[in-house]
DNA sequence: AAAAAACCTTGGCCTATGTCAATAAAATGC
DNA sequence: GCATTTTATTGACATAGGCCAAGGTTTTTT
């Protein structure tokens, strides 16, 4: 269980403290598409993603998923809900087979929260989430579909090569149709090109940038 | 300057610490409609609102304000930007004549951040902001115009009496036209009533609730 | 390699909300 | 209390982006 030491939030703990932590936590495996928690559930454990990917989304009035964020290994999941003991504000679903460290929250709070290193790590984690939420707002409320796609192209040119368009569309909370039409428009105005292998190449970075 | 003691984040400090704090901070007055900072500005001070109201908004592609949040006295403004030394992610504008405590951030960091009480208060403040952002997402991305109005009615029945409809509309990021039409619809279906004095009264709380 | 499934593209249509404009009503100033 | 400015209401119209359907591709399964 030296994996605990690799997790940022616990990296400064002493061996004795790690031992204690081991006692109040356990590892659980999940398969792709399983749900870690639903919006509205009461939190019991603090989860740390050890392996795999986890997406977090809210559901709107028409039942569509509004993608908020994707977690990678090391991520501390949903600490807000714990601190405030409020229900989870979103749903978390595994995108691939994954492993999660489950920590008994109450015990953690009792034994570890006086530790200034831990509270500093928690501040860091909260700030990271804060940024994510600001980005979500930026993406969902401020940007048009075109701007979303332009931004994603500029920031994730590589990802476009590996992800399917439906996946990109769902990250951007757009329909595949809209994404397809937007990309066609960009091609037509010479902002991007499609080589063989169907890979997209950005031709005019500056003009893409201007769309934001 | 005993007002410092009334501010939650500093309430646990000793007299000596408060003295130190006084040295690195100053009070500045602003008039309604003045700007505390613009989106994109580099932060220098940590601001605490002492008096008045401050609204925070982002601007979308068409130059409209997207209202994010309103601060009341005691609020710690924009700590995220400081921790991460990133530019402010939104614009802050005073809604009434106000007073702000400006704290030299670098000095604060040096002298006070080892203090566990302070870091706990910062965690609390971050969590509060986190909640606000989740609410913004809820409001802007998940809810329809009808649901926004229903929610606002349920949660702020009193405010409807004091605020003008344009003000409510701008809090909800709706046009006054849409707000007016939505309220008419609610009246027509007997969810609300308008008495004399133009005050709105909720008639059927449950059915309003269902719209969320 | 054939069949099935998943994905992409394109067209047509729909809906929620914004925009513009005109008028009515209310609030404010003098 | 009248005149002016600010708000509220209503109608007609515009628009972005979703929804549905159909045809063509690509990928996966067998």
C-alpha cells in the first residue's frame, strides 16, 4: 500500500500516520459505466481515484448529461460534499475499469484534520476544483458552440486524434451534429485541414484564437 | 479598527496578530458603479468587503453581463486568484457606496498562513465559493427560464417586493421581457397572484416546486 | 470477409429565448 | 401635480442549437 504515499494529499504523512490511514480505508474496484455516486446521495467515504477515469456530470431537465469534469488518478473526489455534509451535487460515473480508495470520512476528520500539511493540500485541491468550476461556467455560459470548439481545438489538438467526435461532443456538451457542422465550417473557411488518417490540423491558429 | 475582529476569517486572531494585520492593510471607499477589478486584472490585494454590496460578473461574447454572485459585508473577495496568482476570472463592480479592506497579499501570506485557524477559515471560504459556483452552474446550465423564476420566487419571495423586475431579471440572467412573460404565465395558471401594491404572492407552492 | 454495430454527415424542422419596437404604466424631478 | 424619465408589457421576428431521420462510413464482431 505504498500507493498511499504517491497521493499528493497524503505525501507528507509519516509512516505511523500512513498506518493509521490504512486502517480506515479500503480499495474498491469498479468497471466502466458503474456509478460511484449519484447526485443527491449522502456521502460516507472520501474517495481518491487510484486508477482509471471518472466523469462527473449533472443532469438537466430533459435528462441529458451535462459534463462537468473528468478525474484522473490521484484526484480527490468531491471533498466539498464532505466538508459541508451536503448531498453530492453531481453524479460520478466510471469511464473505464477503475480502482478507488475509500476512506472513512468521519475517522479521517477526527485524526487528520489538525495536520497543517493536510489542510494545505485540501486548500490546493479545493482551489483546483474552483478553477474547474470557473472553466465550466466559462464553457457553458459564456462561449458559443463555435467558440467551444475553437477553444478545444487550440487546447487539445492531440486529443482530437484519439477521441471520437461523439466523445468530444459530449465533453463540450454539444450534439455530434453541431460539432460536425462547426468543424465543416472551420474547414470551409480554411481554419483547419483534415489530412489522411482523418487527423485534423490547425492551419490558422490566430483566427481560431480570435473566436474566443 | 475593531472591525477586523468582526470579520470571520480574522475572528480567532490574537491582539498582537491583529496589530500586525492592521499594518499591512488599509480601508478604501468606493462609490456605486465603480469597479473593484476587471476580469483579467492581476491581483495585488486581498479584499474584504466591509460595507456595501459588490456584484461579480463575467461578460459574454455579445458584451452582456452574466451575473455570478453578489457579496455582502464580511465576504472575502476572490481568494482563488491570489492563491494561484492568476488574473481575476471575473469583474467586480460596486452596487452601492462601499468600503473595502485591502490587505497586502504577499505580506499576509508570509505572516499568517501558517496559522491553522486562518487556513481553516480559508477552507470555509473556499467551500462557500465552491457552493456558489455550483449554484451558478445549476442556475445557468441546468435550469430553464421558467425553473429559474420559480426557484427565485420560492427562495426570495420577499426580495420580489423590493427589487424591480429588471433587477431580478439581471440576477437571473434573463431579459426583462422573458421574466415578464414567465410571470404572466404563472399568473395565468394560478401559481401566483398580484395583490395591490403590485406585490406578488405565491398561491401554489407545491406546483412551483415541481418546476425544478 | 460478411454482417452488425457504431459513428459521421447532411437536411429539415422545432423550440426557447433573445432582439427590436411600440405603447402603457409607474416613478421621479421640479 | 405636471413633465420627464424609467420601467413593464406585448407583439412580431430572429437565431442558435437541439431533435429526428436517412444515407454513407468506419469499426467491431463473428
